[in-house]
């Protein structure tokens, strides 16, 4: 409840927000700048014409109700839209307000979470059953390699079925890399990582309410993050165009930063995304890469030619820049390194790529 309000504040996109269920019919997509104070600090030290933050994409899709896996509400459309996303930000209503309708007529975050998880599990069971039917034909194949793979798939799908029937998400299973690869083609919904977003009223921002604590208990069992925010307050903050006014508003509300900033960073990190920087000249820019990427792969984030013609990368960490105060000081201190094709880029690296095509 309140997801479209949060989405609008998050992305400044005009998602429709109204006081009735299934307000969101078609998915709304918004591109969001990733808050990163390190980029601002770099920009304060190294001159450039402009500053460009890293971005990530949020999608606001139709809500889910009991029976969605059988087509209730906008269930089929929801389940179709949700398969393409990387992680789920599960917005849970954690406040009482007689003027704000709840689809079930009462506020019960534990029940709401259970409803979503059951419907996702039921949808996954349908996908697994279809795959089992297909695999039954593979089991009859005489080719030894195909037959052995079919046996492995059969055993895996049977374990997944039992797990889902117990109401447990696939992401909580201890799976080998091979099994994860086998399941990838099914795009199972409960295999996706979730972040729980507790939407509270202004009195519940401290996160000490019984509703929030109940969600936190569930999240702890699932090893999942929880972000507490007030959708109404975030909408008010987002409506302020002047950064100084936003800062004052946050201070008056007793907040050091907006809940949406925490949500963006949490989603970004949970996706396994990290940031490197390029600095000086036309722009100081934050670039997104997947954790574990090599220097040539990160060069390819900027342009495919950079990866193809990669020669080397001059690298230092932004913390060294902040400590020493200038790039020349970083060089003088021996903190600037020349790295080759095997270098694994770290979050916070400032990189100058050398290439030839």
C-alpha cells in the first residue's frame, strides 16, 4: 500500500496514486540517480564541466492479492511484469489510517507478506510443473548425456516443488551453481531477492512500531534487508526543488537523509552493482558495474571500443583522493597504480583507461 506514491517520489515520474486497489494497471518505469556523496566530493576536488551520477531503474507494477496466481485482480499481468525485474522491493503497509483503503479491509503486514509469498510460490509451482512435464520426455531419451542431465533436473525440480509447497521461497534453498543455472530458464519469482519497504506514518519513522518489528522478524529469517520510510513524507520532500529546502525539511523531521536514498542504495547494492568513477575534463561521472568485473569489462561499460582495445588502466581509490586532496598528491604518494587486464575493479575506484582500436 502506497507503492505508487513512493514510486512517484522516488523517480519524480507521474505514476498515478489513488485511494483504491489496483490503481496501477500498466507498469510505470522510472530512471533514478543513485545517491553517492563520493561523486560530489570528487567534483569538489577535480574540475569538470558537469557531474553525472550512476543510475538504476525502478518499475511500479500492479499490486498483488490473494488468488493472483489464478488470475484474480490483475494477477496475470502482475506476474508477467514481475518476471523481468532484477529484485523485488516489497512495499508493506505499516500504518493505520481509516481514510486510506486496504484491499483486505485491515492492516496486517504479516498477513500481507504471506499473501504475496504464497501467490508467488503458487505461480512458481505452475512453472515447475510445466518444466517437469517437459523433462519427462527427456528422461526417455537414450542419449546418455541428455538422460543424465534429465535425471539431475528431475531431482532438482522435485526438491523445489516440496520447498514451494511448504510456502518457502526458492531463494532460501541451498543450491549449487549448476542447479542455479538449471533453474534460471524458469525465471522463478521466489528466486528473486526481496527488499521489504515498510511504509509508515510520520510517527513510525523510528521503526519501533510493532508492525515494523514484525516485518523485520520475517526479513531476518529470509536474510533480507528492510528499509523504513514514510511515503507521504517522502512525497513532500520530493516536491521541494531547492536542495537547501530539502535539507532543512529533513533536519526538521529528524532525518539525516531521505528513506528513498536508503532504498535506492539498498536496491543497487543488492543487485550486486558497484560504482567506479572517471574524473576530469568534460565530466566527473559515476559508472555502474557488477561486482567482480575486470578492468576491460568496466572499460566496456563506457564504450565497447574501450574493452576491445584495452591496454591498461591507471587506478587509485577515491578515499586516497579525499585524504590527500588532489590527484597530483595521490601520484606523489605512490597511490596511483597501473593495472592490466586481470585487475578486479573495486567499488570507489577512480579509473583512467588507456586503449587503442
